[in-house]
C-alpha cells in the first residue's frame, strides 16, 4: 500500500472518530450542542460521528472555525480515510495500470 509506511497495517481513522472520541468529549460537547454550534442539523453531525457520512468542505470550514484549527485538518483526515479505505478495494485494478515514463 502506498502512503506513510508508519500507517501501514493500521485501520484508517474516519474524522468522525476523532470528533467523537477526542475532540467533542474534551470540550464536553454532545451531538446536539455540537450541531447547534456548527449551525447544522443533528442528523448531519450524527452521520459524521457514526462514520457513515464524510466531512465535506463545508463541514470542514465549520469544524475549523468552531475548534480554532484549519478546514484542511478535517479535509486531510477525510482524504486519508477515503484513500486508505478505497485503495485495497482497487488494488488489483491499480496493479494492472502501467505508469507512463516521464
């Protein structure tokens, strides 16, 4: 698998896990309060917390503003999760693609 060799063998982490397990509890924010502060529906937040919905660019902007970090932080977590989740599924097809020489 491509990517960071330190992460090989570890399950990819959905940004919702980070939000659910680390960020929200540290700030004592439940799902409803989180949704209220973000200005989104409780369903939108619940989908992310349950890892059934991705962090979109819009949500990344909201999360970055709320927590004082960057939207790129949240999008990078999502991008890494997406790539690491999809790559094994496509491994056979990707192996059949021959790179072009520069």
